[in-house]
C-alpha cells in the first residue's frame, strides 16, 4: 500500500486542513478559505487561515494545575440556583440549562471543570459565547490550562491558539472524506501525540446542517472497568508510542502548513485521572502506533481489541447533536470522539475548538507533574522524550 494511502487512512481529517486548488493563497503568503465561501459564512472572524510564517519550537514540559482540583464539589457557584442539570446517558454526558458560560465566575469555571471530569462531557445550548469573538474565546480557555497551538490546523487570523474545523458548502467536501474510506467514523482523542495532550476541551458550533454532523463520544474509563482484573493489571504495565507525523504529512500533501516539527511521545496505555483517581484506556486509532513492550503483531492485535472495545460499545457512548451556538466541553483524557459526515446538503459546517493542555499522562499519580518522569526505558533516539532523561 502506498505511504500516502496509509497516512490518509490514519488521519484524513479534511475539515482542518488547507486544500490547494479549492482554497486561496494571499499575496502575504497566508492560506485562506476561498472568497466565495468567505462571503457566505455567519462568523467570518472565526474563519480558518494557515500562515506558513508561523513557526513554533517544540512544546516543553510545564506543570499543570487541574482546575477541577480547586472546585467546591457541591457546585454552588456554577449552579447558583439557576442552572438545571439533565443527564444525557447514565454513564456520561450532562446538559446544563439556565446559565450562560459567559457569566461564570472563576470559581464557577473550576466547578465546571470538576463536573466535566465527572460526567465526561457537559453541553450548553443557545450560548452567547461565540458572539464575543475569537479573542474572548481564547482568553476564556486559558482558565482551564495553557492553550495548545495545533501543528497544522486552521486558526482565525491573529488567534493561533484556536482550532477551527470548517467544511466547505460544496459536494466535493464529502467526496474527499470518502475517497478512500467507507465511513467517516474515526474515534480519537485530540493531539495524544503531544507531551501533555488535551484536557478540558471546548467545541462550539457556529454554523451547521439542519440535521447531521453529530459528534460521537465514548468513555474509556467505563471501557477499562469492563475488563477482567487480570487483564487490567497487565495493560497497566504497558506503554504506547503516539505520533503526529502522519497528520503533518497529510496536511503537507494537501498544500497545508506545519507550524512545528512532528513529535513522537510515549504514554502509558492506562493513565490515571488526577481528579477522579480512576484509570482509563489511553490509545486511539488516529495517533497511537505501537505498544513499546510488545512485538508488532502482538501490539496490533491488542490495540485493535482496545479500539474496537471503545468504538463498538454503544452502552458507553453518547451522540451529541449541534445547533448554532451550542458549546460542548469534554474531558479529552477520558473520552474519545468521532465526527460523523452524514448530511446531504451543500451547507457550511463551521466549528471552533479551544484546547488546553493537560498533565503529562501517568500510570500512577505519584508521577503527576514530575518533570523527571519517564514512562519507559528506551534507547531509540527516534523517540522524542521532551528533553528528559530516563530516571532508571
Ligand atoms: Fe477531534
């Protein structure tokens, strides 16, 4: 199989990349969505652009302070006598009505983080959040952690910390998605290849189809709990290589940019959540590549089993529907998610994501925020360990 086909299968997320031949390159070298589309959108300030002059150094380790650990567990500031909570499934998901995100105090934001950790995802409808513009969204997200800058995706001009997904109102958009696939389903956790991947992640819909374009979420804590204790113990000894290389090449092949050199990091296969103190399965089909301790055929079988467990267990999943001005916030450490490209009309689907870094994933909380933590003894110089030496 040609390399580009393999890479397309691994991360063919065409909603985040520049597409040469359909989008435009300005005289300043900045890549933008074509003028025809720019003139039709409801929120032009949030349109994606790709500036090839943006170059960032490797992301270094930083201490992460989880806002959920600061929260009052009774949620007095978040609920404030006005909010109503409705569970969306018994396992995960809560819808909050009666409050605006824009009215939350810092204490209420901490409590929101705790609620997101506990329920996996919290959904707010009819919010004025996006009406405040990209600068507001960026500032808001900083409360939850240092914001991630994506290596390749589109961002509003001047706001590199925001990640925009934009499906053009064009039938060819669907053709690209299915050109070498039989389904748009692709479960993953965002940027798991980073040293400190995403934690509390905001995703707001600006525009979208009347129906369709739902996002599927799956709970990897519940998936772990389904396994037998003996198997859980074995999995808890393993570590996994995650890579951003294929996503970077996928962007490049479409004429896109690369803001940072691709990275490879090793994370524990089973990570422990710092707020919940619970274990979850931390592998995903988009970015996990190999279990370090196993031979490739063994690793493939085991990873496939875990992917299938998470993806096929509808009794630990939730299907989120979007309206313009819906904002969902989920914990990327415990939930996997997948887009679904299932609508027929040539309409714009436009969303913005805010992606705070979380802690470096650890198999034991004794390593939480420990800059000397190294999850596996490996002499392979290809592996970027974030500048840290093994402690063994
Ligand atoms: Fe994603």
